[in-house]
C-alpha cells in the first residue's frame, strides 16, 4: 500500500511530459541564380591604323557663295583660309571699313582681357565663318541659316550674315549688350563687324544705337565706326 | 539629299549614344569612322593626347595616327569647346592631309562630370569628345579619357 502511495506521489511530483512543439518548417532556401556576366565587347581594331581611304589627297573645302545670290559683277567677301594663331587686335579691318575711331560702348559686365573666356586667348580659325566667332558654321555649307547680307556698292562686295550659334562668343556678345539678332539689309539696325569679314545685325536698344560697330574679341566690347 | 542627310544624322546620333554608353571614366578612347558609303569601323583602345591645340588619336596597333588641329576655343560653363580646322593622317611612314568640312571638339578638364552644351548627355572628367566631318563626307567620332595633356 505504501509502495502504491509512493508511486502515486512520485507521479504527482514528476514533471509534466514535455510537449515538443511542432517542428518549424524552414522554407527552402531561395536560390538566386548566379549573375550573368556579359563580357565587355571585344573590339578587333582594323589592322594598319585608321582607315580613311576616301580622304587621302582630298582637296580642302571651297567656301562657296551659296546660298547668297551674287549679282553680276559682285562677289562674296573672302573668308580666312589660313591659320592665324593670334586674335584680331581692335581696331582691325573688317568688311569695307578699316578705321574705327568712334565711341567704345563698354560691356555692362566689364569684361577684362579674355575674362569672358576663362582668361584664354580666343583666335579665329580658317574655314569657319568669322573664324568661328559666331558659331561653328562653315560659310557656304547648306544648313546654315542665312540672315541677310550687307552689300558694299563701292567695292561690289557682298557680306553674307548667318545665324549666330548658341554658346558662341558672338552669342555671348549679344547677350552682354541685350541685343537680338535679325536679318541684315533693312536700315537703322545695329551692324556688328566681326573677325574675317563677318557681319551680323541686331535691333537697336537703349545701349546700342543704330550704326556700324566693330567687336573687340578680347573684351567683348563694341566700338562704333565714327564719332557721329 | 534630305534622306541622306537625315540618315547620316541618325547614324551620328546612334554613334553618339553608343559612345556615351561605352566610354567610361578611366577608359581608353574609342573612335568610330563612318565612310561616306555608310560603312563604319570601330577602333578601341585609342590613345588620346592633347598638345597645345592639337588632339592626337593613335590607334591601338600604333600604326595609325590622326592629328586634329583645333582653335577658336571658348567655354560653355566648364566645358571647353573648340573647332577643328586641319587634320593629318599618318599611316606607317606615310602622312596625308585630311580636308575637313566642319566639326566640334569638347574637353572636360575638370574632376567632375559636366553636361555637354545643349545636350542631356555628360562628359566624364578629363575626357574629350570629337565630332567632325571631312570634305569627302567621312564622319569621325571619338570619345575617351585624355591620356596626356601638354600645354
């Protein structure tokens, strides 16, 4: 009896059977596919350096008067055909004019020598209209917008004008003086003569009255032809 | 004529996109030469150097050198922008003048990427982008890090 009682007591104080929770199901590992490495394209350079067979002994482009219609006896003002590793120093001959003695209209931003160009001297290059001052245009190449022309009846010379390219030094000049370019030809316009017989025209404003002006590339300033 | 011009422009644009995708900072240069008949040859590992105003492209095999003289340089923000006006191709011991029609050269001499003017594209640090057309209608486009710059 006592043995039975002892067994009952032992059973009472014995720890409850451990209940093992249901096994945790770990999801199967996600296998990310190995990244596909696309090898860099292998370029097989053509042997023998650069191939430009059509350009060997090609003649330099001729600056054509097109799209300017040249009247009989008149010819288009020549553009620079050789390299000048220096800028035009004002006053310089441009268009039909060589003597520039008029008033200098200061640039409102007070640009010092080449300050507008990070201090680097700008100089004109051949083939480009105005030496590249007004943009990357090659005179006579189709696709360049013609903006009228100035005719010198004394010398029977035509000076075509083209649209100023954005971000060009010429565009900077127009911005500095608050000028808007327009077609050359009508009277009472601001006529600006640039490097290499280039010319553009603009509407006059409070700063710049109608007349002929020359641009000094070093300071982006305008000087009028005469004191009048 | 317009179709030809348009297709050339499309080809040039495609070349630019391709160059923009392929050229990275630190990479050597890539040059595309598209003949007037439309055939394009690609040159990788082109060594690009600038001395004064002369940009020199040397092919990977060292046998071809294209020298481009530039001038009328101005700045658009931090991008230096020049006009190519003369070129010379040297193949082995023979040298030929290449007549140019027009073009543009952009330099980024800064240590950060700069936006190209009038473009959503950028130019990596110390990188040059050259676009030119020859008198015979050949398009040359080149982009890459400048391996050497001498004033």
